[in-house]
C-alpha cells in the first residue's frame, strides 16, 4: 500500500471514530441523561448515563479537587497524544496494520480530551453485564473501547517480534541507531571500487 493511500485511510478511520464517539455521547446526553437505562441486549448490554470525572472506565472518579483534576487529566491526555504521534512518526514506513492500533488509541485519547476540555468530565454510557451474575463495574464509551482494542491489537503485533516496531517503542531510540548503521553500511558499500565488488 502506498504511503499516501495508507495515511489517508488511517485519517479517515480517525475522523470516523471521532464522529462515532461524539454522536454517541450527544445521544447519551440528550436521550439517556435523567432517564432510565435503555436495554440494548437483554441481560448483556444497556445504555446508562454517567459523568466520569476521573480516568478511563471511571478510575480516579473522585469529586474532590475538581479544578486540579481537570487540568491534570487533560495534561496527561495531551502528553500521551504527543508520545503516540512521535511513535507513529518513527514507524511511518511500516505496513498499515502496524500503524492502525496507534491511530485507534490516538482517536480515543482525542475523543475523551474533547469532553474533558469542554465539559470537565467524560460522558460514559455503555454498561455490560451478564444477567445478575457478572456485572462490569465501570461504564465506558466508544473512545474507551477504541483505546482498549488498539492496545490489544498492539500487544498481538508485539508478539510478531517486528524489530522496527520494538525499536520505535524503545525509549533509547535504537531505531535511529539502526537506521544510522544501515546508512553507514550502505555508504561503505558504495565506496567499494567496481573491481573489488567483482
């Protein structure tokens, strides 16, 4: 796949994910807030409105120090997005499926950051459970789901032992060293006289 086509498709996926996340949250705020939960699949899935002022899946949803928490969590989102963009830049030449999980995680981070900046909280509304026997304690949204699925795909890809991907995730930047070494090796090869190559 050509690089232009690859990144165009990834950007389309990012925009589609953001639109799906935004529209579903608008639906939750207009139709589910202050109303009874909506059953989607009986005994398995329902929609119920929650304002998550903590982190993903309701973690750190503490009502104290709201202003500081809002700033801190937004700052953490921005930092994580910068890290993800840096990794994407480092692995930009890898195939589409190696870039996809990072774009999914980025999409989820952006979606929840928009809520965090705009409202001071993140809208969660998806509630999964198995009848009365198994109840997942935290509600989530499409952005959360994108982050989790992206991380899951990334873990699978890491098991493929792709050196370029592993180097991109290496904080010591072995990818750059490897690239420099390859460049030096190529330069040395081009300096060999034709008769010695034969």
